[in-house]
């Protein structure tokens, strides 16, 4: 009976080499913009956008393999892989997948992407623990409402300030907890000839909660988010990509870049400061609402 069940499962999953009813890409309902098609494009140097209209994913060509940041939704994996191929790269050349947060809109596709590429998934230790279960951390402000996603069994945690090195690129982890306990932003240098810029892929810094969670009742989470906002403001930052493009005007910049705008609209040394200031205002607004 075990053999027959296994055979039936394999037949269901693969017919003629095509995957059907893939358990790792079953849709998770969410915001319609998160699935909005977006053509891939070069942001600067060896850094490329391969996300959707509402969720950022970034591909870095290190010269010795690829690094992908974030996984979006399970149902957008095929589009992500198509974007990678459209840029002339191979999915199988992705060596590392870095994650900003263990929420299904940024990590739902990680399990399938890791399987298809063979890449190692890396984030903070708290984030890695959540990825391995497919559930939000118990101390997550949105734990009461965040949907489960396919677990990433081999997700690995690294320390704050540690780097993931590959080829000519070193991507540094910058812990930015608050939106989730294990949130990580990532920073690296991207070059065009001798002109190099500091790139920041910023985790969400929005003060969002569900259930009975309030930031006023959790001063540790509030303090962590304030510190993360301050840290984001101080980062060397010439080019910002936020986890959701519209949180930093990235959606407008993408449209402009696609239209051939010059100079490059993503090159903005004030972008991280503006992103931090917006997050600071949202946190204060949240605290004010909770107080009233």
C-alpha cells in the first residue's frame, strides 16, 4: 500500500516531466498587487529587479553564481524563474536566497525556489526558525493573522553584520527587527565600471499588528522598531529597494526606469532617510491610535 500511494503521488506531481499540483506553489490569497506582472529590469550594475508589481525580489550577478533576495508568494515562483531566465541567467545558478522576513508575501515562494535552484536560504536566526516551521514567530505583531507558508527545512541563520560572499559580491546582513522579530535588511556594493554605489534592500519597517497585539503593550517591540528605523536612516545608501516597492516610491521609479528615464531614478542618496522618516511617522501614528 505504501508503494502504491507513493507511486500515485509521483504520478500526480509529474507527468511528462511537467509538475502538476505542486504542493510548494499552491496559491496563498493576498493583495492583488502582489501578483501583478512586472517585467524584469536592470537597476544598476549587477543588480536586477525580478519581483512583481507589489513585492520586490532582487537578483545579484556575482560573477560566480547568483544571489536572490526574497521569494514572494508560492504562486509567483514561476514568474520569478521566468524573469531570471529572461535576463539571460539560469535558475540553477542561484547559490543563495536571502530573506527579509518570514511573512508569506516575502517567504512563501522560498521552498520552491530553493528546491528548483538548489540554493541555500539564509536570514536571521529568529527568521530561520520561523521559515523552518512555515509559521510566523510567536512574538510577531501579526502572528494572529499571518498565513502559513511552505516550510523551508534547511533555512540557516547568520549573525547581525555577517556577510554572504560569492564571486565579487559581499552582501551584509543588517538586522532591522520590529515589523517582525527576525527582520533583516541587506546591503552590498554594485558597480558600473569604476562607479560603485551602496545598495540597500530594506525590510518592511511598518508598525502593523493584528489580534490583541499593541505596540504600547510591547515596549520591547516598539524600541526594536525605533532602533531599526534609526539604523536604516544611518546606512550608506545610494540605491534603495524596499520589500514592497510602493513603500519607498519604488513602483514609480521602476516605471520611469522602464521608460528610459535618465538619470537613473533609483540613484538617490536620500532614499533611506526618507524611508526611515516615513516609517517613524507610521509608528507614531500607530501609537497615537492605540492611545485613543
